[in-house]
C-alpha cells in the first residue's frame, strides 16, 4: 500500500478524482491510502502548530504550495522571480529540446516558453484548432457543436 498526503483542498481535480482509499493509477494491484484527504488548510496548520512540527519557512513568506521549481502545474512568475538561476536552467534545457527536433505545435521557442510559464496560455501550442486536428488526428478533440468528435 502507498500512503500519501494528498488533500481535496489542494485542487478541484483532486476533489473530483481522489478518495480515502483508491488504486494506484499505474499499478492496479497497489492500493493508495490518503489519510488526510479531507483535511482543510486550517486542519493542516492546526496539526502543525499544536504538535510543534517543523515546516519550511517559505510558507511564512506566503507560499501556498511547494514542489518542483518550474513545474508547469504552478505556472507564473513568482518562482522565476525568486529563483532566476533555476528558471534559466529550465529555459536552456527546453530550448535544447525544442531545437533538437522540430516541435510543430509551437511556431517558436518563445511561444513554447510562454505556454510553459503562463497559466493562461494554451499548452496545446499556437496552432489553430484545424491544424491541431490535422497534426494529432481527431483523438480527444471535441467539436464545439453537439459534443461530437471532429472529423
């Protein structure tokens, strides 16, 4: 069994898709136990303070979640402002990846980088919908009309 600290309060997606006990997404023979799945942020901080548990001081600076610097799930500029050298390493690596093989979803590296860092940018690239369908086929591409698959 795998035990996690996943909580519903972390995201609407987790609220929708996670339970107290579930099966591992990759190995259905493994069970996943999420003992604090229904804890709120207040519950977590109450536990930490009542038991004097040490915690990362970045939370005292206003950070809400900590993880990998540059993670596309937490796009924005706050991390880049705080750790510009780390973000530069990400940028250099992504540029090398982009230039090694053409990436048809993005017309330029700058557009790919914007999609990586900007929560409002599309990770699907800057292609028009019809171009995406041609490139990727109709797999998973829903049309706006009647909820039917695109041809």
